[in-house]
C-alpha cells in the first residue's frame, strides 16, 4: 500500500467517500478526526456505528478495517476486510491483498486496486513521495543507465518505454537521453499529470505486460521505476520486456527487496518485495545480461528506509 504521512495509518484512504446517509457521514467524519489524533480504537467504534446505519458502504468497511488494524485489533480488521471483499466486486480497495498480507500468504497483483490507489494519489503524488518520503529512484536509475551507456559507448537511445510512468518523474530524467519517449500506466489521473509536462511523445493507459505484448516495434530502452513492486511475480513482465527490446537494448528497473528465500513476497505495505538472486537469475533466463545491480534505498516508509535494488540489464 502507498505511504501516507502520519498520523493517518498508511493503509487508509484520505478521501472520505460519502455513505449517502447524513448521520453515518457525520460519524465517519468524527472517526476520521479521531484517527488523525491517533485515537484509532475510538475511530473504529464510531465507524462501526456508521456501518450499522449503512452496511453496504464499501469505503466505510475499508476505513473500519484500517482503523481496527491501527488500533491493534487484527481479528476485527480481518472481519472488516472480509466484508469488504464481498462488497467490493471490482477489488478497488485491495481487500484480497490486505487479507493475504495479514495471513502472510502469497497473493496475485490487483490492477484495479493499483489503478484506484494511484488515481486517488495522483494530485499529491510528487509532493508526498519526493518531498516527504525522499524518493530518488528516477535520479538513481538515470545515473545507473548513464554509466552503462558510457561503458557500452551508447550516445543516446532511439525509442524508450517508461513502464508505470506515473506523473513522469522518471520520464523527465529519460527525456534528454532518448529520441522518442512513450509512457504507459494503469492510472488515468497519473497519466494526466504526466501529459501536462509535455515530455512524452505518447502516453497510453494500459497494464504494462499487456502493453508490451502488443508492441510490434522494438524498443532500445525500457525502464520501470518503482513499479515492479506492484506487479508481483516478474516472469511475465521480464519475458515481455526481453521480447520487446532489440538486441543490445537496455532495461533498467528498481525493486523493493527482502532477504528471505521466496522469489517474491507481499509486504505489510501491500507492495511486493523481491529476492535479489532469484530475480537476477530470472533476468538471465529470459536473455537479459546483468550490467549493474546496486543496492539502494527506494524511499522512506513510516520513517524506515525501504531497501531496494537498481538493476540495469542488456538484451543479449
Ligand atoms: C510509485 S509510482 C512510480 C511512477 C514513476 N515510475 C516514478 O518513478 O515516479 C508506480 C506507478 O506504476 C503504475 N503501475 C503499477 N502497476 C502497473 C501495471 N501493472 N501496469 C501499468 N502501470 C502500473 C501505477 O499506476 C503508478 O503510476
């Protein structure tokens, strides 16, 4: 899940969607005020009362689950998310991921959840991520790409694809290095911010693996900055990247990493974390030779540095 600055817990939406009932809305708004004072148990109590009035209120169950979790009432949170799972047919609130993270079990990515999450976040994304959470992955990735360019004698790239381009923070770094820059993202609102920058030759709203599979023209550079942590198992994405790159082309991406044996695991943040060696082995298995693999800090999360890896690989 995304980082939302304290005191609101990171798995709560800041937007209070209306329940359609005046009294329930008022209780929910008192609950939000209590949560902002970190009085999570009291906030949960009020939200539960609001939901008694409007039991079909999907966003309300999401808030209740978050308040209960923040209050340490894990069983109560699981009950709320189970209810959310039944009510939220499109999976916009990521109930499946929340339940899986709590159970410590594996989970598939939820594109509808990611789309809704970033649509919700788009307007404050850059201020929040860069200014508050120290996000520097675009700079770090661009530096790693430039180093590989220097070693391999690459002056600039022709066609480049920015996967999960978001608001264009990575694109701004890539623009001076490439002739043609295309961005793809699940979130229309993130894409709208990117479009305002005027740095992309083309922007497309699509899931990145589906987008790559639809490419008939090869790319010379493909980049995914802070994106694969929403994708989960990387076989389909890396195989599609390799197929889309021309021989000698470069892929550069960041990962959030973990030290366990599993190739991929779902973190409590609801983002996926990857193990270093299995991911590098996966790259090689799809024809991507590792040119650089550097540990990095992706950003801060609730005051703690998020460990990660910057990878640059060459299509053999
Ligand atoms: C943390 S933002 C990073 C944005 C940008 N790369 C940057 O560095 O600022 C992650 C972006 O990836 C997008 N995203 C996540 N999973 C995706 C997928 N499977 N296909 C396309 N976009 C995806 C999200 O919508 C979001 O805009």
